[in-house]
C-alpha cells in the first residue's frame, strides 16, 4: 500500500509540475510571440529609429517606389489624423519627409500614441525611419493642432518586385494612462524602448 | 488492500468507508467511490446537455424564419455563447470524465481511482462553476455574449461586467479537469492489474491516458489566457489591448493553443469507446490495435502544431498559412488509419446491430464526413470564403454531435447494463438512435449549403434566400432535441424496470469489466485480477 502511495506521490508531483509549467508557458507565449515575429520579420512590424550612414545616402535613380500612407483612428479616438499627402514616389536611398496632420477637437488635453504597420511584410526590413512621431507619444491641448514629421528612407536593397509599400498608422487614445498617475517620464522612456513591441499590431 | 482486511472490517464495525454506500444525500456529497462519482458526472453532464440543448433550440427557433421574431440580438448572442461553453465544458467533457471514472478502474482491474478524495472534489467544483456561469444570465448586462471562443477585445474592452464571473467559472472548470486528468493518469500508470502491460490496455483506457496528458498540457494555458483577460479588465495591463502596446491577435494564438488540442480532448475518448464496441458486435478482435494506439498518439502530438488554422484570415504571413495548412492536412493520415481499422474490424465479421453498434457505425460514417469538411476548411486559400460561415458550424457540429455525443451514447448503451444490472429496452434504444440520426442530419447537413452560399454564423437574422434551409435545420433541431427526452425515459426505465442483465451482457464482449457481476458491485477488484 505504501509502495503504491509512493508511486502515486511521484506521478502526482511530476504532473503538478507540468501543470505549473504549462501555466507559465501560457504567459511565456506573450514575449515568445514577439520574439518570433521579430526574428521572422512577419506581421508588418516596422523597426525602431534608424541611423543613416553615408553609404545609404547614395540614391538609386534607376527606379522609384510608391509609398502610400493610410491612417486609422482606434475606436473612440476623436482626433482628426491624416497624412498631408496620400502617396508619393521616392527613389530608394533618398531621405524623404512627410508630415501628418493631427488636431484635438475636444475640450481637454489628450495624449495619443500612433502605432505603425507596413505592408507587404517582406518590405519591413527595407523601410527605415530616421525620425517618426510614432517614436513618442503626442500631447495636444484642447483644440490644438499640429504637423507631425516622418522622415524615412527606402533601402536600395529593396527587392525589385516590391513596387508599392503601404504604411499604416493607427492612433490610440492614451489619455487614461496620462491622468491615472503613471510615471510619465518612465513610461515614455519605456515606450521608446518598446516601440518595436508596440508595432506588433 | 487485501480481501482479508475487507472482510474483517465488515465484520467489526459499520462506520468504515469501505462498507457500501452511505445513506441519503451524504452518500453523494462525501462519496469517494469511483462508481458514484462516475454516475454523478454522467447525470450532471446530461442535465447540462439539456440546458445547452434548450439554448440551441432557442437559437434555432429564432432562425426558423428570417427577421427578428423572438428575441433581441443581445440575447441571441448570449445564447450562442452559452450553448457553446456549456456543451463543451459542461456536457461533453464531464460525460467523458464520468465514463473514465466508471470504466477505467474496472478495465485495468483496479479497486478505485488513484486519488478518491480529489475525485470527489473535482466533481463537486463543477456544479458551482456552472451555477456561477449561468447566474450571469440573470444579472445586469446579461451573460457572456462574445462567442464561446471569447476573442479579445470583445471579451475584454467590450464585454459586459459579468465577464468576471465567466472568467472565474472557466478557472474552476479548468481546475476540475486538471484534477480529473491527474487522477486518470495516476490510476492508469500505477494501478493496472498484474500482467496488464501498456500495450495490453483496452483502447478506451489508452485514449483516455492520452486525453489526460492533453488536458494537463492545455488546461493551464486556458487558465493563463483567462487570467490575462482578468488582468486587462481589472488591473490595467495591456496583454490584448492595442492602445497599451498589446495585441488582440495574441489572444487568438494563446486561445487556440489551448483550443485545438481541446477538440481532440472531446473526440479521443469517443474513439476509444467505439474501438471497444465495434469489435464486440463484429465478434472479431480489433483490427490493428498497435496502429490504433500510435494513431491516437500522433493525432495528440499534431494537435499542438496546427492551432493557427483557426486564424487564416487574421493576416498570417504566407509561410505561416502554408505550414498550418499542411500540418492540419497531415492529421487526416492517422485519422484515416483509425477509420480504416474500424471498417476492417467490421469486414467479414458476424455483425449484429444493437443500439451501441448503431451509434458506433453512425459515428464512423458521420465523423468521416465531419473530417472531410475539416479538410476543406484546412485549405488556406478557400478558408477565406468559408471562414465564420455556417460551413464552419456544420463542420464542427458534424464532428461533435455524431462524433463526441454519439460516441458517448454508444458507450452509455454499451456499459449501462453493467452499471445498473438491467438491460435497456432495445426497441426504445433503436428509436432513440434513428430519431437522433435523422434529426441530427436534418439539422446540420443543410448548414453546409448555407455556409457555402455565404450565410455568416452568430447572426440572428439572414437574407431571404437562406430561409428554406434554415427552416429545415430548425425542424431537425427540435426533432433531435425532443428525442433526447426519450433517452432520459429509457435510462430511468432501464434502472427501474429493465430485465435482468447477464454478467457477460454482450456475446462478443471481452475485457475485465465483463468478468464482474451485473450490476458491478460497489467495490470491485479489491483483489487484483491476473491478466495473461
């Protein structure tokens, strides 16, 4: 009898360990999912800030790529948010600036975060942003409006078969995090570090 | 526990738990007997089957005609959600645990389950879990209305406040299932009769062993995903909230990592039961026992690497679509092996068609149809058309109703005489089968056409051209639903007035459970039998 109980004890402890492990694995899937997307470059995540080097400044005049800009407001986000141009043609290697217009139509101060996504996802590695409003949160006072810059360069190594890249921004209302007593500075810092994670949309 | 000790205890005093059932309600509240607990699981599951069935009939009544007749869309959503949750977690899973409780100790020659007190606990959690879940219907905001798959953000940002009750309900069901699975594994691994090696175990025991491992692996992930929801809703985290840097698609990945093995949890024990029944009524040994075991194991393994075929339309990269498409189709291979073996077992056997055999044959045929529509859905490019249509509803009802539920009916008819000691009425059993068979096909077959024609699921209204097929489906649903009351009457009639069953019950039955008297004594195999 005690022998069976010992056997049961061993079986049960192993199984309980497996249960606890799998519970942890469920949570581990959250970062693993990001790591996986990062490694494979799928899901249209754009990269963080890009440091331009001299080599990349050489412009490939032989072809142009069409870049389209689209914007979305997340549910219940009241801002007017749109690109100043719908699409432009650029030569790979040429640094280009595009402004995005944003206006806060409400009577209160609001904080927003824009999250980028690029399509097709094979183009992600070749679309570099040297400056982007999406690297930071945007704060607009009541009725305030602003132009937000995006400076980017398309890599010369972009595969020839990709002729159109679509950059989509979704803007989220972050005001609740602003008002609920978060450590704003730490949060922003964190945001900058985590911009890739935020881009996992 | 030796027989000598048992006899001694019986002679000496009466308060010892090994004596036989206690009297009254205490017997059921405090029982540690695997047969009592098995019966409670089965009755509980049948009650939930009727509750979930009533919800299905509510849905079908609304869909009988186009337009909104009987209810608000909000209530319709609650009905579809609760129907799914109750059938999956309340009807099918507890029914299989009930069968496991009754049969596994008797089939491996053990006196009881390995952990009898935990067994009691894992059952008694369930009524509380489902009371919690169903009570939300009477609360402000209503019950869960986000579909049984409870995708975020429907189940987080846009959920009714009662979602917290749903989350705790799921936690409790998960704990119950995990404890049940631990119990099954410990029983099978440690308590087999001498001589019963793993490869001599009956297939029902094998399929349950593998199912139990699946439960151990995925129920904690389900608990994790509802915990993340809880944290998003109440503690300001952003696992699934894009505004805070999270990702709603993550929810679907984590959910289906649980959800796909879950569908095999609901079918593997039915495979096992059918693999016991078909040889009995074919009066032949099961064809390809070893390949059956390996097929079940391969299906279980593959179930972990196919989850994203539920998510073809979320924007997976091409590589992902191809991988999950081919991996899903691979499952057809071991499943095909099983279907082939069942057919080969029947081939040139001396077949008789008692009710359990009828349900088993219907299982083989109709489950195969459900498998084929599954293959169609697995084709990623065409899935974009089928996704979220009635074709999907038809597919999973074909694998769950004639798959899981017919498997359970077959098992209950097969072992009922052993449990209660009386034969059921074969006439009523056959009537139950044929009415269920016709009703079920009438309900779900037209849904294939509806889905291919583009009718979306989970919507209380539809375009006029879908009206005829929908009214046929509703008639079939009421036919199938009311037929189950006949089954209830049949079981009660069998217990009260049935003819005495022999110990062997079925002419061709083999296995340790048939060596016991009918009805099986309260304590069986207190001395382990010898298996040659």
